[in-house]
C-alpha cells in the first residue's frame, strides 16, 4: 500500500462520517502521488499525517437571548488548521448547515489557498450553526457578542485573524469587532472585512468575485481569448456572485443568471449594471428573494433549479459546496461551456471535477480561483499594521497581480509534473509544497 493510501485509510477511519472533509482531503491526496515519489523526505517527516490534522480544534456553546426573552443556544467552532506560513487566516460562517465536517473541509482548503497567494498566512475556518436570516439586528448583535466573548480567547492579530463568510457580512463583523475591542481593550486588525471607516480595506467586498474573474481571464489568455462576447452563468446572489457579475460586465462578457436557495433567474438580455444595482439593494438591504427580479425585469424564473442547464461559455459557481454534480457538469459540457471558475469553496462534486479535467476545459478550482478574498484580507492586515489606507485602484492592482501569480504557480506546477493545463493538480501541488517545506524547516511541531 502506498504512503498516500495508508494516510487515506487512517484519515477516513478517524473522521468517519465527515463527508465534506473527506472529499476535500481525497482530492488533494489524489494530486500528490508524483510529489511523494519525487520527495521521500515528506513521508519520512510524516507531512501528510500532520497536514490533514488541525493543529487546534475549538468547539463551544453560544448562549443568547432572542427578542421574546427566550434563551437560545448555538454551537460555535474554530478550526486552526495550519500555521506553518503565518497566523491562521480564514472566514467565519453562520449558517444552519455548519458542522464539524464542513468547517474542517473549509479550513483544510484554506491552508492551500493561502499558500497559493504567496502571502504569509496559515489556514483556519470557523463559525456557527446560527442563522442570521429572519433575525432582528438586536438578536444578531447579542449572538455575535456572545460568540466573540468565547472566540476572543483564541484569536489575535499575530495568532488567528478571522474574516467573514456565508452569513457573516459587515453587520456581523462590526458587532464582533466591537465586542473584541471591549473585552481586550485594544484596536488591532484581529478581523478582516471591517468597515472602511474603522480599519477595513477598499475592495474587500469585491475581492472574491473579482478574483474569480481575474483567474478566468488568465486561463482564457492561454487560448488567446478574452471575455468579450462570452455568455456567462453565475450561481448565488450574495457578495461573491454580485461582484463576479460586475467584473464580467466590465470585461465585456454577458451574465444571464443568478440564483438563491429558491431558484434561478434567467435574463437573456443580460444582467446590466443598472439591474445589478437593483439586485444589490434587494439582497444587501431588503434581504429579499431573487424571484422578485423576474417580476421586476421580465426574466424567466426557474423555481428550485440551479443555473447549470443554461447554455453558456463560462460558468461561475458562487453559492456553496457541491452545487455542481456529475449530471450538471455533463450538461454544461454538452451545452458548450469550456470555462469554469469557482467563486465558492468546492462547489463541484468529485464526479464533476473528473469530467472537467478529462475534457480539458479551463477549470479553475476554488482554492486557486477564489483566493482573491483572502488575498485582500491580507492586504487589509498590512494596512492595519501600518495604520494606512490604500486607494481602491491600488488595492485592485495588487489583487490582480496576486491572481496572476496564483495562475502562474498552478500552471507551472501542472507543467512540471506532467499535467499541463490541469489546474486542479497544479494548485494542489503548488499549495502543498510551500506548506510542506515550511513544516520540514520548523521540525516536528
């Protein structure tokens, strides 16, 4: 039995039932065979056994009082996965689907994503099964304060720097930062995604969506193509999806879909800047459902469906994990889609990934394509450390340069290990080697 298979057997036994985490580990391990053959030093140092195990796992209760005066209790998590390259860095997710498996998969992916950025960041992830939807501002505030009362013991600007994720936007980050400052009596860059007037960075809301488009742009360049005239489908309608649409429009493409948990809107005329502004108000202010767009602009509404049946050139899954299954991937390919750039984390199932790779389309996996968010979080940390504030243009320029470097690193690793154009293998190998070598240098810790 090979080293990789021995590690896999142990991981799958130790983490039985953690479907999402095991999926993420299997995908990385499947890419590393050639690396292990060429570098026996990694097996000798037990790198794989160590890299699949979080350095620290924190689980805690979060009690709070709702507007009816009733006590509620949620579960809070922080998985500090790997600090070989710097402080733990990764978002907080508030959603009913949050559990140990989901956050471990996200934290594991974050290790390699942060490595690919070439910046000094380790990987971590956290959150709670709390659902901000339908809650009053007061309820959200009380929950966030209770959550941070415990989390603040474990984080710090040199230790662990969380950010936002699904269900954690400016409102939630503000409440958590206020509680951290209150308890710790310090104003430091312990959270990223903060408000512009109190330590946040311009371009942070746009970064993940813009980054996914910049990565797709680099992939298109390998075929001497641009976004001009490309029909694009985007899933989701939150922060990542919104700014994916904005950047595609700027580059000359046409986005025809957005979605939420209720269904998909299909606008054959394209989601223009004016329509996108309306969606931002709908989702960010009124917190409404995407179905309203169909009534407002005369678009089709596909209830209970995802966008992957719509004919397109480029697809940007920007909602959640495993939103593209094998059948969806086959439909996309049959309809002529040849670019997939993942704005969400692990949105394609293993069957879908296999089809994309086998058909040699331009497929940017999430750990590479959506790294723009965490990259800009790092830029926010740099601004906080120096007590400076960069312009939008300066941050956007740095973001674009980082996404170009990520593409170059993934493409070069794929080429070096005999799989040119395979960004899955390239991203996994490039991300792994940097972390593994740092772990070797730092000894068995």
